[in-house]
C-alpha cells in the first residue's frame, strides 16, 4: 500500500475481508457525492451497486463515461430546478367566412311556402331582405325571396328548405375574407398615420400654396379612410349573417311540368270594304273571314265580300302583315287598349280581276288575355293596277290559342 505524502491525513487501513463485506452492503443516493476533478478515495465505494429502492434525482455523465447518481443531499450539489410550465400555443382567430346559398324549388302552394319560410327566418334570428310574389293566395305562380340568417343556421335552414318542395337547383358558397379584413386594418392604420402627419404639417405656418396642397392631400386621404371603413363594415355585415336566395315556382304533380305554348291564334273576323272611287259599283260591302296569328308580329287574314249592286262580282282580300307596338305604352303588354301600326301586302280580287295590294294599317287591341285577343283596325288599301283603285278596309276580329 502506497504511503500518503507528509502533511496529508492517511486513510484508515482496510483489510481485504472488510472490503469484500462492503461490496455486499447496499447504499443510498445520499451516501454518494461527486467530486469536481477526482472520484472518491474509497475504492470499495466505487464498486458498490446502487440499491434498487433508491431513485436518482438526475444522471450526469462522468469524465470516464460512467453515470453517477447525485442525490438531493449530496455534497457540493444544489436541489434540482423546478419544472417550467410549457407555454400553450397561441389561440388562432376564427375564420371570417361569408356564407351564401342559392336555391330553386317547386312547390304546390307558393304563397303558403313563403309564409312558412318567413316564420322560420324570424325564429332563427334572421330577417327578410326582399320578397317578391307573383299573384296572391293560392293563385300565386312564383316568388323570389332573399333573407339572412346567422351562419350557424345556414346549413340547417337550407336543408329544411328541401322539405318544403322539390329542389331543382342548390348552391352553397363559403368565402374566407380574413385576409381581406386584415389588409384593410393595415391600410387603415397607415392612412391614419398619414393623416396625423398631414394634420401636424397643416398646423404649422408656411406658404399658402403649401397649405392648400396639404389640405388637398388631407381630403384625399380622408376619402380613402372612409372608403376602406365602408368596405370593412360591409364585409363584417356579410360575415355576421349568411345570405340565402330562394326562387319558388308553382308545380303540379310532375316536377318538370311544361306550360304549353300556342303555335298559332286563329279566329273569325268581321270586315268592311269601302271603295274610294266606286263609279258604277257599290261603295261599301260587309263581309267576313278568318285571321290567323302566327307570331305576335305576324298575321294572315282572308276576307270575302258579297256581290255588289249592278252585277259586280264578289271581292276577296288576302293579306299578310306585321305590326309594331308603342314602347311608351308598355310595348303591347297591357290588357286593354294596346295601339299598333303596321303594313300589309297580299292579293285582292275586285270587279272580276285580281291585283296585288299593299296597305297601311292602324289598329288597337281592345282586350288582350292569355286565351283571347280582340282587336280592331283600319287600313288604307291600294290595288296595284292600271285603274289604281283604292279602298278602306275596317276589321273587327278575335283570336284564341291553338
């Protein structure tokens, strides 16, 4: 055994049997301490195994690669620092969504459906924006509604609308305007800073020209601020409530029942033919015929007049023409008294001879309905012949759809 240097305390002498006995003894964390530059001088301690019941506070790698457990009461070491709370992630702001929906639907009773929808909108905390119903009561044929409900109710309301009738078209759109609102907020801050600087400059004395320029710039910036604020308020209002547009039409048993459209409008006609220069012929004759409306602006007429006095032959007048209605009087869509002007061409049989004819027409629709049209007209007719006969033709006719 090596001798300790002079002046240093000598370690107690330990026999081999005592060393082996120490190897079998368990130790705790409090009996072990870490030295800064060297291990414990007790060789037996270096080889003791740690007790299974002792748990280290923390492990630290020693210079020679061994892990030494340091206890809370170990020499030269402080208590372990308390654990720091983990910072929770920042809460993200909810998305700013503009929710819009469009529905086209068919129902048996349009007016009753409108009443039910109005009640549901009010009960959902929303409001009606516009309501346009064609007809009244059970005779209502169609309706166009626009209303607004809280965004949380939008999906439920659109689903509920499908239970009121047959939905032919449905569209739902959600637009995120968070970035737009954020950009508007930044723009407002920059504009307000600019306004503050301009106000400071305006408060200082200076040339009149400079002050006028500053005032002009302040007016421009003020206008931009109001414009951005207006757009921001509009967007926030759209975010606050979802907008739903509904078009309702009346339907029968068939979801896609087509309304028939007339191909032509035939009807009887009463007519008179008055010769301007009759000579030896009868001046006025009363006849009858038919009129046929092919389109709104295209009509065909055939009138036959009896024989005149003195053995004059029958007269026949067949013409085809078109007319224009006054745009100042609802373009011919009124139920009563729709005036029109037109021209006609055709064929005329008079006094045993046939001639081409041309006519200028002025007329008025006395009564106009989906199933009946009654009109009257007066025409100035010219027979294209050597004798150049002229006549006035007055008509009164009715037309029904076919």
